[in-house]
C-alpha cells in the first residue's frame, strides 16, 4: 500500500495467527515422543464454560474445519487424528513479549498487544533498512526463520495497520480503499454489536463511512463510532510502547591505575556480584559475559565466555574466565595498569528458581553442564561435541556431531520393546569389503570371507532395502543397499549389505557394516 500523505506517521502491524501452536511445535524436538510433522493438525485446549474447548489451532487443523471455541469432543469426532495439547496462556504472553523485544531491532517504539499482535512505529526508521518494503521483508524473514506464521500490514494509524493485517484479503490501490473493504469485524466490537451491524446490512467499513456518526452512535453505541474514527485516522488511542531494556553493563573506574592480579580479581568479583543481583531481580541468567579491561595507555583487552545454560553464579563465571585467561596464547599484560574494568552481559535468558530433585538428578546434570562449559572455554567451542539423532535412512548419517555447549541433548528414539535390535551399536567407518558366496545372485549370503577368515552362515534375516537419497544425486542416483542380519556357525552376528542391485550394477560388491553385541 502507498502512503498518499507524506509527513504522516507510519505503522507496521505484525499478526501471528497461529502463535500458540507455532510456539509448541518449535519447542518439540524432532525425536520427542510428542513431536508431530509441521503439517499435522494440532489444537490446544483449556477448560471454558465447564467443558474442554479448543483455544487455538494451527493452519492444518483450521483447513480441516477445526476452529477455536469448538468442544474437544466435537473436534475429535470430526478429526480423530487431531494432536491435542494443553494451552499455556502465560507462556504465550511471555513469548509475545520476547518477540516484541526482538522487534526493537527495527524500531524504538514497539507495542505488544496480547494475544497475538505487535505494532511498530517505523516513522523515520524505514530508510535505515532500504524502505518500507525492504523492512517488511526483513521482519518476515526473521520470524519465518523462527518457524512463526506472520501476516503484516502498513498504515498511517496503528488500528488501521492491525485491522489490515488481520482482515485484508485482497490488495487495494490505496490505504483508504483497503480500509473500506474490511469487514465490520475489523472494528473489534463485541459479538452483539457486530451482529447488530451485520443484521442492518452494514457488512463492511465502507458502508459505515458513508453514514453520519451521530446515527451510528444512536443505533449501535459510542464504541462503534470510536472504533471507526480510530480506524479511519480521525482519532488515535494512547500507545503504551515497550520500554527498551537497559543493557547490562557494569563498570568500575579507578583513580589510579591498578596492576596487581589480586586487585583486578577482587574488582572483577565485585562486578560479578553486582551483575548477579540485577539478573536475579529480573529473573534472568546470562548466557554470554564480556570482560573489557581498559589500560591506562589506551589499549583494551576484551575477553568473552559463553555458558550452555543461563546462570548468575559469580563463582562459576569467575572459573570460566580463569579458564579463558589460561588458554590465551599471549598472557594479559597490564602495562602501567588498568584504569577501568567493564563487565557486559549481552545475552540473557529467563532463569527462575527451581526445586531440586530428591534423587539429585538435577544436580548431576548441572555438574555436567559446568564441566562442558569449562572444557569448551579451555579448548574452544568446537572442540567438545556430542552426538544427536538425525532423520536419515542411511545408517552412517543417522546422527550428527554438534558442539556440546549450548545445545540441549536430543532424546534418542527408544528401540521396540521385546524385539532384537535392528541396528548394531558398533558400525565400521567406512564399511569393510567382504567376499560373499550366495545361492542366487540377489539372494542372502551363504558364506563370506572377512579378514581372510571364512564364515559359514547359519541364520539370516532380510533383506532390508535402503534406497539412496535421490534428491542429492539428480539424474545419477546412488546405489540401493540390501542389508542382512546374519549369524555364523560360531554364534557371531553381523550386519552385511550388498551395495547395488543387479539392474543398477552388473557386479555389486558386499560390505560388512557392523557387528551385533
């Protein structure tokens, strides 16, 4: 939409129509037992009017006729495979507040409007991002990367921008024409007033704008006139913009430069305790801490440490900085002394008091997290890694190594109960070639030679066919694998596969990929 009147204020409204379900889906690990595909119908329920009703649904459920306000029993009857979870209004409100904080990157005047709208005053700031269109595209890309569905609109009033984001379905030549096409539900009136307008034949805003305000107030109430005037720009509601959070920076200056290590350590410890008090008051914990030492000759030394979990424990942070200093190739040289020390906490996350487990499991996990932080700080963030499951049919790609610090370990899928393992715990990398004799070309192995030793096959199970990922090879797909679980006469069990079908390759080779315990 174009802005016909230069010099007027401009607002960007962000509407997250599926915020509760998007939040839930983004917090579920792909290997969690509660995980669902992104396009699976999902609904959140809470008790309303004495019954369990849907408070929110995702796009897939809405497309199948499942809508908020429906009774859970009716939704289950319509869609038995509907995934249902408990609603979390407090978590949704906190999530919207976090998204609003994220929007301070694009505008200093951000107003969150629970449950699902954020308004940005972009007057005078859009040119910093290449104009309104470029700014809107950047915002949309940022929230799409978080897995959030977003609709946005621009207007000269916040109410108009919000209404256009929620209700505009077709483009219009200008803002006034777009507002006139909106349905009367865009006024945000209660259900009785909206129904009265619709029964009177006033189904869109354009029909209301052609009538005198006095007659509208007399028949439908003053709230309808107020909402209409705010939507058309004749009046404006007070805006409670989000107050930017002051950066967490703590500074200590000295009348005379200090150079003794004990004095520097004591001053730094005092800054850590000061930061811990502020973090506790805000229910926050730091994930990154930056120490800057200002030398009297103008030189600066900057050190940064990161933690895998939010913390405000001064002793823990001090130990990590000791590890960081000990790992420096060049020791810190105070020269003629430091005249200023600054501690910054650029990255924080919510951290509230929790009740420790009676069995001490929580303390053990905390100790492991501290050990990971210390080793990652000493050796480097990429030196310590952990294996996590990865969605791949190829056995050697069913896990990935990621940095251990800052990544929550994903649960591994549990094997089927009361069944022998389908995959060995020990895999060869790369698979080792074997010589196989089979009764028929595409049949199971009867005997095989591995490491110059002949093995007679007593039992076998298979084949388990695994095709190559065609999307990675284009017109030249990889070879198909036929896996067999076999046991030789000595009772040893192996996992062997033929690499390729005979129609793919005239002489496919055999490999042993692993051994069962």
